[in-house]
């Protein structure tokens, strides 16, 4: 019991560090290249609509919504969207972004690993750049399966941001330096937070085979993981310098369906 309590305490400390970092990052965090280009927004919506098999007016839960990029696009596509984030500051930014576009989205402060919703409430659970941050991705994916209806699906977008290859490590170093200069920080806030906890994040250096295993163990089937090369090429061509650097990393579009027996 003492050991279990200790583990729970460590888990909570990690969550607090993650929340504190993203509360800080909310001040300067961008929704990405699609924030600036209608052409890019259209491309993303077409990709999402295809993944949803062109179905309409679905109940969608966007977890780790951040500034709301996916939530906003799903709402613009006519779906009923609920968005959750651990960071209250990020939720404030997402609400302002939704207000600018006159979109009705239900924003709730919450934990992707412990969702405040009943069983089988949603048709889709989505996430963007969240999986790598999760201390317990198995628990999170099991929770996502719990709140999904029969035949519900997960749509996740994430990247291998911390690949150990020399080329990608060099790109990451350059992008970190640029962010520090832009934010007028002499020390890198990301490293200050995440260097302490990265070994406690199973998908910190995200690989498709790892994601497949977690999804399968959490009760998903028809798992499909593909690199988003087309959209990434467009981002590298048209985006800001930081977009070009970030989208040089392998970024994956992940789709899976709740197993029939669950």
C-alpha cells in the first residue's frame, strides 16, 4: 500500500509538471500552420472527413485540445464537439479561438487519462500532439475506448519529435534555440520541465509499433498508422521557419476502431 501510494504521488507530480509547462506555453503556442492558411485548413478538413468516412453530425471528444485546432475544424465541419485539456490556460486560448470563429464547443478542464464522461458517449475521440506527453498511454487509450460508442474510433496525430538520429536532433536543437529567442528566455523551459520526466513518458520518442501495441492492448482493431507526408511537405514549403523545422520530423495519422467485443 505504501509503495502504491508513492507511485500515485509521483504520477501526480508528473501531471502537475506537464500542466504547469503547458499553462506557460499557452502564452505563445500557435495552433499551427492551418491557423494562417485557408488552403491548409481545407486540406486538413478533407483528410479528417475522409477518416470519418464522410459521416456528419458526430459526437466528437477532442482530448488534449490545446488551443483547439482539431476541435475548431470538427465544429466547422458540423460535428458536435467537446474538448478537454489538462491546462486551464490552454482552454482559455481555445475558447477565445472558438469565439473568433463563432463556434459552439463544450470546453472542459480534464485529464486524458481519467475522463469525466459516462461510457459510450462519443462517436470519435481525437487528439493532436498529445500521445507523446502521456505518462500512462495505456490507461488513456482504455479510457478513450470506454467513452466511445460501439464502432467508435480514435483519430490521433502525433510525431516522433525526439528521434535520436543526428539530423533530427540537430533540427530540434535549432527550433529550441529559435523558440528561446522569440520568448526571450535564456534557459529552455521545455528542457527544464521535460528532461526531468521524459523517462516516465512511454511515447516520448513515439514509434508506430509502440502506438500499435498500446492501441491493440487497449481494445482497438483496424489500426492504421500512416505518415502525413503530403501535409508535412506543404507545411515545410509554406509555413514559418518553426513550422518548417517541426514538420521535418516524422508525423503520423493514426486511426483505430473500438473492438466489437468491448
